[in-house]
C-alpha cells in the first residue's frame, strides 16, 4: 500500500510535509518555552576548589589560618 499524500484530520486535509513542518515548529516552541527555576550563576572559585578532592589537595589560606588543615 502506498503512503497517502493527503491526511484528513478533523475534516481538514493536510499533506505529510505540512504535518512534519508543523511538528518541527511545535517542538521548537516547546524548547524555547522552558525556563530555569532559578538564576544560573557562574562558579567563580578557582578550578581546584570546585571539588572535594581539590580542597584536600590544595587547602586555602583561611583554612591554614584556622588550623583546619595540617601544613
């Protein structure tokens, strides 16, 4: 059976290409409509301090002053 060129939806005739284009537009609108739940902020800490392992490898100045880390 050959693929039909026209599809009837709700009494209206649509071509397959038209359906695909409408779906692409619908998906694009859905992607644009998503908003973040909170403001995204850049992590301004040095690269080493962004992980737990980095904190132990290279303690910060204030950590050394407080005696939290053996030097």
